[in-house]
């Protein structure tokens, strides 16, 4: 699984370098990231511009990650591709998750 985790002073930045978050990797994705975010106990910024496809298993993994954090600790999703953003919008999960565009500076740092 291709994930880059960067621990900054204020938050955890997770760059997802997988083209798909689907049934084939959703459980491993969820377990690995849940362990990471619970251990660090910081707000999470997840950069997802490489993810072209997400199915219901992937969405379930994202919901489990959101639930692993305290309610007042943000999980920010950045750089969603149109296909992945559509999954969040159609399931109304865009009202649950903090979804933001990735800035030009963030794209260049990767």
C-alpha cells in the first residue's frame, strides 16, 4: 500500500498514492491508517489526488477512520478527483467530511 505519512507539529499529513480504494485494499487501508491516526492523536489532513476510484468498501474505510478520531478532531480530505468527490456527494458524506481543494503549493511539494 502506498501511503506517505508526515508528522508535523500541528497535524498528520497522509498522502494516499493509490489509484483505487476498493474492496481489494479497503480493510488493509483502514487498519493501517486507523493505527497511525490513533497513535498520533492529531488532526489529520489526507491528500487524495492520486485516488481515481473509490467504491463502497473504500467509503466505509474512510468512515471508520473518521470514527476513530475524537469528534472535535478534524479529518480533512484534500485534492479529491471528480470521481471520488462524486462518491462522497452522492452518499451525502460530503456533509460529514471536511473536503477542501488542494492548493497549488501543496501539489508542487509532492
